[in-house]
């Protein structure tokens, strides 16, 4: 990734790029890379992801990593970035069909999410990620630390978190004093899928 050269000013000197220009370019590179299927295979996204850590005052972030086949290494890189964004108040993270992170990868991400003290709105799309009870319990521990969280959208459709994972997440949600808006999708996660689907239709917000 090459930095753009600054334009020449009227005096003939090259103007310096505005503060954060490199980080903004890195953010665009993350978005471009995320659209390529097989991100982990084609090359590690660690460099563009870590560049996001150069935006410490970032208040809102939406990151779509759908079907990128991230592994534990990429999850650790993403976790390291999130841990440095301590000013975040809104985060939307789409990891749909990233099913190769493993327990270690999910633990590192959960730890990073739980360390964002100012987070007020969180959207997590974790559909078809092959999460089990262990990963759900780690996520529950993270969510339980978000005392300022007011809005949560949690999509866990078609995972294998089981009753133990569901109970852990439910317990974490009860501990959130500021939570005012919640949408959670637990279909095809535990028990009778047909019964859960009927319950979801009754409780789905319009």
C-alpha cells in the first residue's frame, strides 16, 4: 500500500497530507480486502487491520468481513485493533460465515469487545460461524462488561451454542443496566429448531 504524494502548494513545496490520511487510506484498504473471498488464504490482513489502530479517536466503526475465512491469526489481529479503539461508542461487526476462527480466535475477539468501556451500540452478525458453548460463554463474559451498552443486535442464527451457551448469554444480558433496545436471533442454536422458529416469529421486532 503506497501513500499518496502531497500536492504542491503555491510556494512550490509539497503540502503535507492531512492528519489521519494514512489511516483513512488503510481503512479503505480493509474494505477492499474484505470483499475478496479467501482473505486469509490470499494474504494476511494484519497490516491493513492494524492500521485502524491509528484512529484512536474513532467513535463509530462498521466492518463487514463476511465470508472472509478468517482464522485465529486474523482474529487476534482484529482483536488487537479493537482493543486500541477505546473511544468507540458504536460498533457493527459482520463475521457471517467465518467458521475457522476456532476457540482461541473467538476468545481473543470476546476479550477485546469486553474492553470497550464506552460502547453504547453494538451489532454482531455471527451467523453460521460454528460457535459452540465455549465460544458463547466467552462472548457472554464480554457482553456482561459493557455497562454503557444501550442497544444490542446479536445474530447467532445456525450455530451450536446449546442450552449452556444460551443461558450464559441470557445471564449476561440481564446484567446490563443501561440496555434499552435488544434484538437477538438464537434460531437453530439449541433444541427443537421448529419451536424456536415459531418463538422467533412471535418475538421478532417489526
